[in-house]
C-alpha cells in the first residue's frame, strides 16, 4: 500500500559531497519514513521514494510470519488426480 504524503511547494536546497557521493540535505518538511529509499531518474529529474516493503529474504519471511494463518477459504481446492496418458512425441 503506497504511503500518502502531503504535497508541498518546491524548495531550493544545497548539494554537497559525502566522500565520493553527491548528497542532498532533505529539509524536515520533506522527511520520508524509514531508513531506506529507492531512487531513479526520469529525464533530468531524480525521484526519491520510501521503501515500504522488506529489503531481503529474511525480512520477507519475518513479514509472512506476522500474517494470520490461512483459513479454509484461502486453501487451494481439491483437484482430481487424473491418470497419466501416453503421448506420442515422435
């Protein structure tokens, strides 16, 4: 489920170097939740979005364990086991 954040007016901020990476100081009114973001380029724009899901397999499994167990309505239906029939593949 995407996070809905309020819109705001553009604001000019400074870029700086952090070792060999370029960085931008994000003002408080633009603060994003969490400690990770996804970044991608669209033309000359950089889009920064919060990461809302698990970042690795262990986190994914931990999320699944939080889910309630499946009920009967969530199970796969019984499927008739049909006998195998020979196929001519030549």
